[in-house]
C-alpha cells in the first residue's frame, strides 16, 4: 500500500464515521418502496440505524411523499402494477428535485422481463446509486448471466470492472456479494470485506442494505453513502456471527449490532481496501 | 389522589384483568387489514395474546368475513386500491352490525392525501376506537402538524385535550407515545405509562397495538379494550427491556412477554393514572 | 408393528434422509406465491433449509419464472386480483411442464368464496401436493366445517380418511395439525408426530411448511417430499421447544433448528407411524 493509498484509506474511514454521526443526528426520512418479503425487515434495519423509514408505495401519494423525503429507495423484488406506477413517479420526482435515490434492480436480467424493462426505464431518472448483487449488476452491464431466481450465481469480483460502464447512468454502483465493491467517479474501486456466510441465508439482507444506502445518501455523497452502509452492514454481520453463529439467533444479533454501531467500532472493525488496478 | 379516583383506579385494574381473562377464554377472531410492513408482526402479536388474527383484505371477501369476525382492525399504512375498497366494505359492515372496529389512520394529515381522504370517509362508519400516534390524532383533531413520514413529531401530552373533540366520531380515542392516553365519554382521561424507549425503534409496534385493541374490543367495552391493550403492551415492553436491552433481542423478548402476561403481572406492573383535570 | 410395516418404516426413514441430502446438494429454486403475512417468514424457512426461494407473484412474469423454477408453491392466504391471475398462469405452466407444485388452500370453505372458487379452478391443473389444515382439507373433501377464520377448528385425525377422495385431484394430500397425515397412492397413510404446542401461536408456520414441501418435491417423489418436510418441521419444532419454551425465543430457535437438521438428527428424532387401518 503506497502513501497516497494509505492517506485515502484514512480519509475514507473519517468520512464513514462522519456519515454515521450525521445519520444519528439527522435521522433522515427515507421513502422506501420495497418487496413484500423484505418490508418488515427493511424497516427494522433502517430504524436500527436510527434513520426514519416510511413505506409509501401507491401512485396517489408517491409524488408528495417523494418531495418531503430526504432520500428514496426503489426495490423491484415483488412489483405490482400500482407499485411500479408509484416507482416511476417517485424516480421522476427525485430526479427533478435532485434528491438522492437508490435503485435495487432485484432479479434484473434473467427471465423476468417486466421488472427488467421497468428498471431500464427507471434508469432514465438517473439513480444516484445503483445497488445489486453480481448477477443483477453484471446483467445491467451487459454480461450474459445464467439465472437462478433472484439470488446471484456469479461472483462479485468478476463483475466490478464491467460495472464501471454503468456510471453513465448513475453516480455510484454498489455490488454486494462475498466481497462488496463500490464504484464511482470520485474514488478508485473500493472493496469491502466482513459480514458472515450466514447473511445470504437470511432473506432480504440485500434489500435492507439498499435502504440503508439510501438513508446514508441523505447525509453524504453517493460513494461515501454506499461505502458507509456496506461497512455498517459488514461490521454488524461479523460481530453478530461472533456472538451467535446459528441462523435464527444470528439474525436477531444482527439487528442488535446494526443498532449498536458507533465510531469506535467503525474504526476498530471497518475492513475495506482500495483496489489500485481499478483506478 | 382522592378517594373516588383511587376507587376508580381499582375498578379499572379489575376490569383490565377481566378483559385479559376473557381474551384468553374466547380467543376472538380479529379481522385485520394492515400494511405490508406490519402484517407478520401484527399476526404474531395477536397470536401471542391468544386471540385469533386473520388478514382478509380483498374487496371480494371483506363483507362475508367482517360478518363472522368478532372485531375488525383497519390500518392505513400501505393502502392499495383493492385494500381501500375492502376497508370501506368492512367498515360499513361493522357499523351496520354494531361490531367493534378499530381505525388506525397511519400517516393521517401530512402530505398523504389519499389515505387521509379515505380515513375521513371511514369515520362515517363510526369506528369504535380511533387509535394513532400524537401526530395523527392531532391532525384528525384539527391541529396543524409538521410531518415527518409516518412517525410522530409531536408529544402525545400536547394532543389529548384536543382529542376529546374526536368523540363525535367514535367511542374512544387512544393516543400512543411516550405516555399513552385513553379518551372516552365513560371515564376521565387515563394516562398509561411503561414500555421501553426501544419500542419506537421496532417497526409496526403501533400497528400491532391497534390490532390488540381490536382483539380486546371483542370482549370488553371500548375504553377498557383500549386501556387493557395499552397496559398489556406497556408491561410487555417494560419487562422485555429489563431482560433484553438490545434492539433485536428486545423484540424477541417482547413477544415472550406479550404471551406470558397474566393477571398477577397485570396487578404488579400496570401503571396508569387518572388525569383529574381532564374529567 | 408387523415385519412389513417395520421394513416400510425403515425404507421411509432412508428416503427422508436421502431427500434432505438432495435438498442440500441441489438447493432447488422454489417459485413461491404466498400471502403478505407469511412472505418474509416463508423465505427465511426455505433459506434455512438451504433451498432457494423466489417470490414472483405478478401475472407478467409468472409463466417465465414457473418455467425455470424446480417447484412451485401457491398459497391463498391474502390473494389480490393480480396475484390470483399469476397463480392461474403458474399452475397451468406447472401442469403443462409436469413440474411439481404445491397448493395451500388457506381459508378454503368457510365464508371465503373468492379464494375457494380460485382453489376449485386451480385443482384443474392437478397440484402435485395439496396441503392444508384439517378444516381446509376437510372442506375440500366435502365435510361441512364450522369456520373460525383461517385457523383450523377441527382435528386432523377426523379428516384423513375422507381426504383420500382428494387423490382424484392430486398425487398427495398433507394435513397439518396436532398430528400430521400424509396421504398418497404410494403408501399407507403416514402419521407424523413431534413439533411443539407453540407452533400454532406463530403465524405462517403452515405456509412455510407448504413452501418447504415444494422445495422437497423438486428432489423427491410427492409423498416423500411431504413426509420429509413434515418430519423436518416436526424435529425443528420439538428441538426448538426443548431449548426455548417461550414464544418469541421459540421462533428464533426454530429457524436455528430448521437450518441445523442433518441425517443424524433425522434418524434420532423422526417420529412417524404407518397407519395400518388406512392402507
């Protein structure tokens, strides 16, 4: 690690701490449209981080609520006709008002054409941050993916170089997987490590991460928001696993840890690397 | 506390115990239409209290199910067109059959006009109990509220005097917050204390409380139903926090405690006051 | 227990172990349309068993997803117009492609006519396995049932003989209750015991069992799939209760145990009987 990389790493760590402090201070209102599987868990994770989630996903209230929200998270897990209408309205509102919003294209590519077309249209409203697993982001970046439902079948490390092309449509791309990658124009690619192998065995963790990114995007720049949320999740996952390595108890402990994070634990446990080749 | 206040307090405590015993005995069927975030949690809380929840929220079955239910709970958290149709049908059915029903006007006032108009119409079917946080009840009572999503931004104590005007539309108003207030024509205002500061950090606790009030309303008078449900919640929250002061574990312990309540713990932990000035 | 019954019991135990091993190995993609109350819990249970759930319940993607799924689970708990359209498409696709699918007719009979008619139509696509509680299966088999919401009011033992008539519409009928019954043309009626009295106090356990049966049906014959899933659930419920006899903690422990099952614990704890009179 050369000196400038080391300096950047320190700067980023400071910025993560600052983002977390601002999140606690402002408790931003996050307008969330997410899937039926995820909604309870997502709300609980966002509340645990001390932000303020509100799931408003009907087309009749989408515009007025998007206007008062500090950030927006749209997740395509189980779309309905009304919810998709609401998403278009919220995305356009966010774009018009330069409000940060996070797009989570669950199941993109694969055989799920309706949502994939919806995602393609939503990209016209220029999401601030595009977050997904490697299959979804890979498919968006034009890679042919073999599909297995909505979970990723390819490795995040195989996708992050191609994902740079997606910066034409957004300010930041965040890929979750065994390692996470944060891609932006502001920094070299940042790889986030940590978490637990149990996390993919709990449903909707990716969806909750997307909502947490949105919460952070209300108080920091896109790349720092994605980085801070990923580090928050990775630390909580790692510490929860240390205490509770059984699936059910892990998930309970994970909420404890999302809630108990502080700048001390961020400084002690944050595990991210700047990828030099990817500058 | 003068003698008659003391006597009333004892009477109310007896009635809470009786309501709880009847709930265990009858395990009433509660017809619930609630939001996507809350539905799993609400069902689990109602089951934990030994009542029998059923979420039937389509317009094609709303009338027939409302007819066989012992009580109904309508919650405006994430309305859809079909669900709102079903709510109107259920409310009218309940009104016609003089069946107790609880209206939870989530997000009322604020910028959420569709649901607010829906709530205004539902009031024509005279809900038995209107329950909400201070922002919602305050807005319904005509107070100008600054909105922050669906969580309350004002204090419950600032609202309960104005809330008396809402008794024109219902038999009882229940306001939840740091302290809870039960307002009816039958008793002076009753203030319920207890719970835990972690409760607002768990999503849908207010929604679950609304469903629990509906369950109790099947076996007792409106004001006693609201009081018993609030005391049930407050004791469970307080005891859960004593055992498990971390967010994830608190929520698990809360379900344990909702389930384990009995008349002995009601008598030991119930914490409510009659507000003399508010008679 | 005569010799041939004993031999069959041993064979079945081997087949349960084999089904579990195949489930771990193939982690089949299960296409699930379930109710709003259940979706998070169902996904977590299926993930805990190491299968791969995906909730795709819109009519625009139902056919393409049914084609790539290994098995399908349709659950009528909280139908919407769009979801019912999607169910018809998925059922027809499964039938055409001879793909295993599980029908869970939540609330069948009773006063819930819309869903009951939907179930009657779905039976034309010949579900591989029909699973429900005794009230639902009894009503399907023509028994008059007194209704109390969506929970069963009659005993599973009173229904399993009549349920044999339902084999005209499916390959296997699975009835859950205090005891569970697996009815097929391949074996005598099998009774599964175990679980915990707390299970009916956790919402959506039956719904999760239906999805788990679907997962097993991707890797084994209908009767073995139903048997293996019921035994999996019964062991997890029993062991969870031994460790955690309080409602909230029981539910957490149950997920631990669903995840930690292995062939050793299957052989040690599986508790099922072949009912000789029912051959």
